[in-house]
């Protein structure tokens, strides 16, 4: 089975099981080149599980995932990253004790090829590579407007900037498809605006973005297309305007709110 | 070991040897199970890599020695006292060292436990010197002989007491309020605290209980083997093997694991080579962790 | 290299000139050998964050492999089939020791890193114990508890032209000092490279490291190989110094000594194992001056270990450099840790 021409990322028939529970059932969707696609849905709808399956952190019970025609299913996370698919994590995930600059340097891993023997012998190719890497790191810091924080410890940053640093680390890995898992959760309105601008810049670099997010304003503001999940299934797929007035979507969210109200 | 039966073929003789090994393994297995149960509580449930477990085992043996040989205390009373003293020592270790480290890295905890182990073992050596000590026991010296097999009274006693203690522990953990509190604490600390369970005291009590069981094992085996300062090291290794074999936190699994280890050792020693006896426990650890890290019995009753 | 480094090198190299006590020189030699072992352990424990408690195994494997290669050995696989090698020059034997330990590091790394956390600790301890028991019982190869003795000292040279012997202490001190310096430089280069950063990354946040393309197993194994090879070198140096090797070299207590050196000195720093090595290499001697029984020494060492871990969990070097950085000054910019040695 090969992917169709339209789908840069193709998820086919994905099913994920936790114990006896089906977290995701027969999910099929495409991510098209260059778009910003958002996955929304009530809690427990299976969004992060889908991310985990796509990026190799979870083994699906059934289904296949293709990226640019090549199979991703069954690969380990680092191999998937090498193919150009990089993700961020829902909970703040940094190399905490390292400086911001070092965090980015680590993220640049895939750009270097330093052989252990060359390292031990201290060959000039290694020194040259290190210089290039530092230069690339500064570029990314400037792109994310974090240069001022370069020497600070990652864990010392204010929350909003930590989340930006996470995105910066992911960008360092030179993704062609970036998966962002609730990137603005916990941010204040100003930080969210800053993030949306950052997302626009990322997009103008030609990077495709798959987003999981609860904050509706952000989602409506940045997405080209939205897919809504509920209880492990896709219930709607369309433009922001279509989704906003989609009866199933409204029911899913209303249903959740009613469930919560009942306690 | 086996009586010499004048039979034409080797069959019965090897069978008798085998059965004798089985009997030995049964006796030994019960004590190993006791060691394993104690560590299951501490390593399996509390998730503390308790490097002092072997030293509590040795401590139990040394206390037996001191009570029976130096203070002329009654053998059976001494057993109870040695176990109690072991529990107290364990509780003290938890109180003094582990309480402060509740939220620390696993490496830090492990290093502190290693430090405590070094201190305990060398203090034992200072106090009693490196000479091996023997402990007199009140049982008849002649073994019971059933056909070609023989078992000493001492070992039967050890077997019985070990099984008794294992049963008591099992009932304690599964059937009493204390046991319920223990299980609650180690499954979900926050909720247990919210429900009013005295977390700190449960930690200390569990550690003390596990240590007491180790001391009991030492007190039981001391009179059978000799008491030396380094006797705790192979015991600790075997205890870890048993806990891992049985599936962390699984009391029943650890019990069975104790017997399995004893059988493996007896067969290995009987038919391969005695020098590698202690290696069997280590090899088992390595193999289990590599191929079945959840242990052999993980699906059965679990506490954590 | 900076002026201060040259000064330090000069001072250290000149030690045999002004340290006249052969006994003290002996202490310095063994301490330096242990520092090499501690540095190797630091790579695995400090930088890669794997609590490997079987390190004495690699030290001992290096020692035995080197000693056996320099003495020559023969083992009988069956009654008719025997394999063996003839005695090799010591420098080659040491190389064999290093390689043998490195290969073991590779095998152990590949296998052992399938389990993590507390389980890995136990596997590593078990591995070392199995190796020790093999050394004790495989008498045909290792002479068991009767020890390998008459291990030849290191001599370099072209026969007939010149000969450099390292049998005497001053020369051997220079040898181990040079080896330690080389090892230090290797580790520093590694840490400041892509590989070193990958190791640190998987220590700090493994899932995140994988998400940016770091092959976790590959770097764990790399750390294991280099760490084991370096420990093997230390073992080989030890074997050709004391010239007698027995299975006690695999005892857990030696691993513990290395661990103490690394942790109290400061794991994950370059200078940490050096400082820790100096402190715990010299401390037993210092205690001996008070005529304390060896058991009491160990009790005190154990107590000291606990105290240090409680008071300065990050180790002496980071605590000292953080104190140095903030003395008198209000903590404005948190600076990256300053290494004691460049």
C-alpha cells in the first residue's frame, strides 16, 4: 500500500488499544503539504495517542502510517525524526539543567556527523562541525527571539518561554512536518499571541504543522483545516468555518460539558 | 547423603540423590522465600533498592549468636528477639536515612544505602571479628531417616517456621488494616495521605517488617551454617533475584521464586559444580531481567 | 593550553623529584590509576546517567587480559583441543586488555541497556559477580584464588638499541600520569562533542532526546564501550604495577570505591572524579596514620559517603565552583558551571 499523492502524512485505519479500551478506532486522515492542520476534541478523544503512534512512542494495534510514501509504522522515534517528523510534548519537556543554547545544540543532533574516533582524536573536522553547529543554534535562537536567554538554564525560564524553547528544540531537528502537542496550554493571552506569530513564521519556512490544541481561538486563528475527534473516532473534517457550525462537533463538546455538569 | 542401595543399575541411586536434593531444596527454599518476601516489601513495593537487606540477614544471625552463645538465652526466645531486633534496626535505618530522601533521585538513595551497607558490615566485623561462629541448637543431632532420604530436625524446624512467617506476612498484608494501609500508601501516596493514612509511619513500618523478616531468615539459618561477616552479601543477591523472579511486589511469586532458586541451586551444585553455586542466583537475575522483566508470575496477585 | 595548565603539568610531572618516600609515591600511583577508573565510570554514571555498579568487572577484565597476554596461557576446551597464546610484549598486552574490556563493554551495553533504572543497577552488579565467580573457579585460565603472579613489568624499546623500563616507581608514576592526562583529554573532547551532548541529553530527558533523532541505544553502548575500555586500561596499568592479580579485583567494594569517588567529587563534571579520587585515594592513608583498624576505616568512609551525599548531593566540584562564582556577588546571572581544570 502506498500513499496517495495528496497526503504528505497518511494515517490509515489507525487503532490503539489501552488494556481493554480502544483509545482510537479506525482513524484515517491525511496531512497535506504546507498546511496547518489541527486536531481538536474533548479530553480523552485520543489526540495525544495519535501523536504518540505517529511518532513511534506507541505501537498501534492496527493501521499504518506513511510519510511521503514511506512507512513510519514500527520505526523508533529517533528514526522517525530522521525522516523529518518531529514532535513536541504535552508536558513541558526540556533538557532542564542545560543552558538554552545547549538545549538547541542538542536539538541540532541530526545535522552533524561526528564520528567517535574523530572526536577522540580531536580532528579538525570535529572542531569545524562544532563551529557550524553553534552558528546554527544562534540562528534558531534569533528566529524564536530567545537570544537574550542563551546562557540561562532552561528550567529557569518563565513558563511561556519554556514552551517556545520546546518548539525551538524541535525546529533545530529540521522537521518538514512538525507535530505540536498543546503548545499554548498554560500560556497567558500575550504569550498566545506571540506564539501565533511564531507559528506563522514557521509556516512561512515551508514547514507543515499538525497541531493538537484545546484553545479554540488559537485553533481557529492558525488552522487551514481542522479535524475533530470524539471517543477515538473522527467526527468532522473541514475548514475552521465549517467546523465551528458542525452539529456533531457542537454535540461532542456540549455533551462533555453536560457530563461535567452532572459530575 | 543417600543410602547405598545394592541394586544392579544406577537408577534408584541417582533417583535417591535427586530426591535428597529436592528435600534440601525444599528446606532451603523456605528460607530463601522468607528473605525474598522481606525484600518484596521493600524493593518490590516501596521501590527502595535496599542494599542493607543482606546485612539485616547477617544481623539476625549475629544476634542469635550473641543471645544463645553469649547470653545463654533460650533458643526459641532468642529467635523471636533476633527478629524483633532486626525490625528495630530496619526501622531505624528508614527513619534516620530514608525519610529525608523521600523525594530524592534514585541514585542518591542507592548511594546512601550502599554507605549504610558498608558501615553495617564493617561494624559487624569490628564487633565480632572475621572468625566464623557456630550457634548451638537444641535439636537432636541425628537426622530423621525415611528410606534412603534424610532430613535433620533443625532443617524441618526452619522449614516450618519459615512457612509460618510467610503465611503470617501474607495475612498481614492482605487481611489486616495495616496491610491495607500499606498497599494504599505504595499504590497511590497522595490519595492515601488524603484519606488519613499516616504515610511516614507506614514507610517505617514496612521497612521494619521487611528487615525483621530478613533477620528472621538469618536467625534461622545461622545455626545451620556458620555466622560470618560477609554472609549477607550472597543472601542479598539471592533476595533480589527472588523478588525479580516473582514479579516485583508479588508476595506469592516471591515465595515460589525462593523455592525455584533453591531448586536451581541444588540441581546446579549437585550436577554441575559447587563453586558456581552463588552464581546461579545472579545468572537468574540477568536472564529474567533480559527476557521476562515482569517476572515469572506477574499476572497473579499483585500488591503494587 | 593555558599557562596554568602547563604549570600544573610541570608540577605533577616533577613529583618524583621532590617526593622521596617510595611509599607515598606508591600511594600516588595507585590513586592515579583509580582516578582513571573513576573518570571512566563518570562517563557512564555522570554524563550518561546510568548507575552502573559493575565497573570493577571491566577494571578486572583489563587486568586479567593484559596479565594473561603478557604471561601467555593455554586452556583445554576438550581433552584434545587446547587453545592458547604465547607471551606478548607488555605494551601489546595492555592494548589487548583495553580492547578486551571494551568488547565486554559493548556486549554488556547491548544487552544490559534493555532494562533501565533500578533493574539495570542489579544487572550490572550481577554481571560483575558472575565474572568474579568465573575468575575464582576457572582455575585453568586464571589460577583462581592462587592468583596470577610474576606479571612482567612494562619495558619499551628496540632490543639492542635502547630500552626504557617502567619497573621502578618514578617511571611508572610518569606512565600513569601520562595515561591519566590522555584519558582526561579524551573525555573532555567527547563531552564537548555531538556524542557527549547526546549522552547528556539521554540522561536528562530520554523521550525528548529520541524525538530530535538521538539513537538512545547507540549512545548508551558507545558510552559503555569507551567507559569499559578506559577502565580496562586502568586495570592493565594496575596489573603490571603490582604484578599480581587475583579474583578479589572484581569485588564489589572496588566498584563502590570508584562510585564514591565520582559522586562525592561531582558526577557529570570533568574535574569531579579527579578530586574525588584524590580525596578517597589519600583518605585511607590519612586514617592509617591514626592506627585505625581497616574495618573502622570503612565504617568512617561509609559514614563520610552518606554525609557528603546528604550535604552536597551534587558533589564537591560543583558546590565549590558555585560557591566561588557567587562569593560576595549577588546572584545575578546564573553562570554555566566552571571547570576546575581547563
